C-alpha cells in the first residue's frame, strides 16, 4: 500500500474509533458481537463492498452488505416500533432529536473527516454538511411542538371541521454519494418528530459516513430507554438489491439521486408515496447591470465547489452579450488559479472526483461539447502535485454557440419537412448542455433579450436551482415571477448552490417535484385527517341534502 493509502486508512480508522467503532475489521461483514449493531438488522449476506477513498484511490476496507431477506426483517421490526412511536407525544420525540443534535455537535470534526476521506470534500464543505445535520435537528425540535392542522368553518350549524396530521409509518430514505449525511438528516429528523421509524439505504460509495452517523444514533438509543430501538435502521446494499426488495410495509420512499434512479423507483413503488430529489442542470443569467465582482465569486463557488458534484452545481451560464467577454476573461483567470488537490491540505478549494467513472463521463461530455462547436477551456486530468490514484481535474469552462430553443428547431424542421410531415426528432436541438454531467463543467453562452434567455434557461428537462445576477428590479422580479424560472429554487444575486435548511428544498420536472427540509416539507412525512365533529344533536347533511327516513 502506498504512503497515501496507509495514511487514509489510518485517519479513517481514527475517526471511526473516536465514534466508538473500535476496529475497521469489524465492518467486514458486521461481526455479530459488535455492540453497535444488531446482527439481524444487517444480515451480512450480500456481496461485500470494497470502499475506496477518492483522495488517493486506496482501499479503506470491505463492508458487508444486507440481503433482501435481511430487509424484510427490518421492515417488520420498524412496523413494531411504529406502534409505540406514533403514540409518543411529538415533543418527546423532539427530545430524541434534540439530543441527537447535541451528539452531532460533539462529533462534528470526526464526522466531517469521514466525509472528506470517503467523498473528497474539502474540510470547510464537510463541516458545512455536518452543520446542516445540526441545523435540521434544531429545526425539527421546534417543529415537534408545532405539527398543526387547520380548523375550518363548517357549513352546518354546531359542527366543527378540523384537520389533524398523524404519523405515516416506516420511511425508507435512499441517499446519494455527494451528500452522504445531510440528506439522511433532512429526512430522519423530520420523520422522527412526525412519529415515523426511518430505514436508511445510503449510497454504496459512502457506507462509512452512514456507519459513523448511525453508531451515534444507536448509542443515543441505548441511552434513552423510552425510545423504541426500531425507529432507526441502516441497510447497506447496492442498488440492485435495493431495487429487488419489495419495500412492502414502507409508507414513504424518500429517494435522492439521479433521474435514472427516480424513474426506476417511481416504476416499482406503485401507489406507495414517494418523495423524489433527483438530478439538476442549474442555470444562471448574468444581466447587463450585474456586479461582476460578486458574479465571479458566485459562479466559481457554484460551478467548482465539491468538484462540480452537487445537485445544485452551476452548469449553464447565460451572459448578456455586453458583459460576456469581460466576465469570460475574469472566469478564465479564476479557473486558471484554482487550488486543486488533496482536500486535506490547507488552502485547497477543489478536491477529487468521486471515481474514474465520473472522470470518463466528464471527458465524454467535453468531447460532445466540442462536436457541437463548443470551445473547451481546461477540463484535463491533473497528475502532478496531487495524490496518485485520485481523479483530479481542472474544472472546465466551455463556451457554447448561441442556442436555439427546441421549439425553434421544431418549427424549422416542419418548414423543411417532406410532404408526409415526417420530422426527424433526433435533430431537434438536443445538446450536451441539456444533460446533467456530474462533474465540474460550466457551459457559457451569450444572450441579447432577457425573455429569450429565460426561455432557454427553462428549455431543459430538469428544474432544481436557478439564479439571476442583476441590479434591475424589474428583471429580478420577472425571473422570480410565474413567467420566470421554472425551478424549485430561484435566487437573485447569489449562486445556485448553498441552500439553507429553513426553506423547502427541491425541484420541478425531472428533478422529481419533492420538497425536503424546511417550511412545510414535514407534511410529506404525515397523513392528513379531516374530521367533522357534530355537537348539534341534529343530523344536517352537507350541501343541504334532505334524506328523511
Ligand atoms: P445514483 O442515482 O447513482 O444513486 C443514488 C442512490 O440511489 C444510491 O443509494 C443508489 O444505491 C440508489 N439506487 C439507484 N438505483 C436504485 C434503484 N433502482 N432502486 C433503489 N435504489 C437505487 O446517484 P449518485 O451518483 O449517488 O448521486 C448523484 C445524483 O444525485 C446526481 O444526479 C445529483 O443531482 C443527485 N442528487 C440530487 C439531490 C437533490 O436534492 N435533488 C441531492 C443530491 C444528489
């Protein structure tokens, strides 16, 4: 093993040990005697996963995985826990989450270290992810005293119409590799105060992050006798097993990942409720009045942070032609000087891609952009001054030709279509810019009219995050209006990434339509009951219907 490799393993072992997981070897198949894990919960009968650090490609350990039989057992136990958890007063459920928030504060450094070693995030971003878990715990504690319904005026005399929100049942949370802890926390903290057990299926690329967090949860469950142990499960398995399992007794599947995954889940879920947080292809418009100093910072953080592997990463930039060249040159200068390398080293801002597959898909996307007439700046692999074995790249800035809308292509093709009206839809203007390539590629193009730029911005199948940089109030309001951005997140004078947990998070179209985190996203984890209470002593019927016996 290389010097780097042994270093990564030693650092991960140390972080896990501080979290109470004594030996990395114990993760091999989850030995039955390990007190932090229930053997039946983990059912290590699936194929082991080899876990590698993206920092240097070194193998950290093998992790045992669950079989589909194991998941059946878990669902049954989650069902039992639900029977008592749903009748536990919500503020008491909140107490569990409050204490979890305290533990996460205590182990913030260790958890962030796991994120850095397993995902390659720089410490600032890794600490930010753990802070997001703490923030959502705080939010959920307050929420546990506010799970309120409406009282509605009844049309019948001496009747009361009211809404109540009741716990839903076991919630399955499937998470992506790029936010290996926070996304689980957004779901789990709310699901728990809402009275539901949580079953977590993390990405097969980041099981150590999940094991680290879950050992804290299990420790807390041992400290709190009043909380049923079956409210928290961790299922490590690859996507094939996750797909085969019939999650029959789960009442909500909350899944975060690619749009491909969303389609597969939606197909197999049938009528089970789903909450889907899928791929984004986020755009920004830079208007003539934009502050370019602010623009460069917002663009670079949005496009290269987490090495372009955020769902909210900035991927498409529409710049007014009057500012295009100036902004392009400032961005090129910023990109040229980006500190790229080992994320554990001070001063580094861009760490590695998750793996070689991500590198290959980045190179394919750059090739496609070239073939569409794009000019590619940077995007190459970096091999000097970085740990060998990791996939380090200089983020790419790609100048793309001015785009046509798909409807323009369609119109043009109709005009030229042969007599039978046949239109070759393969030529309808599909571009690599329409796809989410999960890597740091920023496509840049120019515009003349704002309405046209907004139409181009919206002319993709994803709808997660968007931004406009302008000091013109009318432009900002148009972008935020019903005729503006069609995304779930619409920002003015800040970038596309870096959402706060207080607002509802999620996107439209192929991003899945789900909303997690703040605002009233908690309603996804509960079922609504509308009750009519008659205290009149008569039986008047709604709509004035007479039905005399
Ligand atoms: P992925 O789709 O490959 O995997 C995500 C998770 O889904 C993993 O745990 C995987 O094992 C599981 N999975 C995949 N197919 C499944 C199936 N058929 N049945 C059950 N489980 C299945 O995604 P990834 O590469 O880990 O993450 C990157 C993607 O996630 C990007 O598209 C990114 O935009 C998206 N993402 C979206 C958000 C959001 O909030 N919208 C947040 C983070 C990441």
